[in-house]
C-alpha cells in the first residue's frame, strides 16, 4: 500500500530527479522509492560488515583503532587502514 508523504528537496536534487525520470521513463516516485530501498540495504550491509569484526580485536587494538579514527576525523585524513 502506498501513502502520500511530504518532504523538501533542493532545486538541484529535484532537477536531477526530474532529469533521471525523463531519461528512464520512470516516475519520480519510483526513483525515490527504489533509491531509498537501495540506500537502506547498503547501510544494512555496511553495518553487518562492521559487526563481523566484533570480538576479534583485543582491548588495546580496539583502543588504538578508536584513537586513530578520532585523530583522522579531526584532521580529515584517511591514510590509516585496518588490516586484520
């Protein structure tokens, strides 16, 4: 069952949505619905991927990783990579 909802989009996003709708012969509703579903599935996969590491790190390793994440977040660097 479909329900009507209301939300705001920027002019840029609305223009892109209208363009894709015209190019694909899909309604904007179809595009928004499929895009949201795909985005949610992507989030679920990423979360499941991170949970695969749960319990595999020692306390010190986990602390070092969190420290690196916080440092990189502040400095906007992404050079460090997690290798297990």
